[in-house]
């Protein structure tokens, strides 16, 4: 069953109900660790023939946006958006092979850890919800200047382009995901991402943000 957050309530949808919604749209974009959901909300408003699915383990983060989407269109209501309550580690089988595009913006916690450590469960789950050749965009940031304690406690690898293009690339490939390229964004480039956390971080201390452009293999 897929747990869909509608306002303050979780509704469980079975495979048929979920597929019925998915099949109404020309394509599906999934944002994992969506947080307040604004990133997908803005895109969903502009592309009404595409379905946008925000996934987050935290109900609290998605609640406000989910509530807005149920209002009248004049008050911000839209139909082509769903909020799924799930950790990336437990993505439901109903989501198998639905995503044309996946984004993971500024993850923290176990989502970030899985992404930067190339965790097999996390990567297999991302692959599981992808179609062939799904685009996967990831941007992640931490550094010893600002997150020293977190890096030590969670045993996070030192991020660098070299680390991504060598070690992480191999781990991703083993799970069916190709890291096509990796770049470093600065604070100004991060502003363009236009998410709540992008704004928070971009207007804060100077930092390097690692952007990975990936494609899910057939
Ligand atoms: C820093 S926030 C970023 C939110 C949003 N992407 C943005 O850019 O504003 C990280 C989000 O990842 C979610 N998260 C952390 N671990 C997760 C996991 N294992 N599965 C799904 N979401 C997770 C958190 O609940 C949080 O909403």
C-alpha cells in the first residue's frame, strides 16, 4: 500500500488506485526528501499534464503543502501532485517503474547518508521506482567547515569530484545507476534551485554543493 498524505490524514492506496492516478499523466517526476514540497508544487502548477510526487519520511514537513493542494484552484489547489509518506529505504512496490525523473535536493539524515555512501538499499530503491533511462539529479552539501560533528558521528566520506567520479560512480553502477557527471555549485548557483533549504544554505555561509547528474540504466 502507498501512504498518501492528504491534509493531515494518511490514506492508504492499493496498486490499482495508485496506478489509476499515475496513468492519467504523460510523465511522473518524483522528488525524494521533498521537505515542504514547494519544489514540486511550483513545477506541478506549471506542468499540469505531468504528475509530481513528493516523498518524505516526515509528515510534518509536507503537511502544509499537502493541505494547500486540496483547496480550490483559486486558493492554490492542484490535482497533479501527491505526497507519499515513506523513507527512501521503504519505497512501496506500487511505485515500481513509475518515475521519468527523480530529484534529491539537499538531503539530510539517512537519505543523505545512503546517497553519499552508495548504500545498496537506497540505490536499489531509487532504481526500483525508475523507468529505463530515468534522469536522476542529486545535490548534496556538507563540509568540515560547517558540519564537522555530523561528519564524524555519521562517518560521512569527504566529498570531492574525484570521490564521486571514481568510488561513488562504481558503487552506483553496481546498482544500475550511471553517474554521468558531477559539478560543484557555489552559493549563487544554489539560489537557482529554489527550494526552502537551497535558500537557507545559499544565503548562509560560503560552501561547495556537489551536483550529480545520473541516468538509471536499462
Ligand atoms: C534538508 S531537508 C531538504 C528538503 C527539500 N528537498 C529542500 O531542498 O528544501 C531534507 C529532507 O530529507 C528528508 N529525509 C531524511 N531522511 C530521509 C529518508 N530516509 N527518506 C526520505 N526522506 C528523508 C527529511 O525529512 C527532510 O525533509
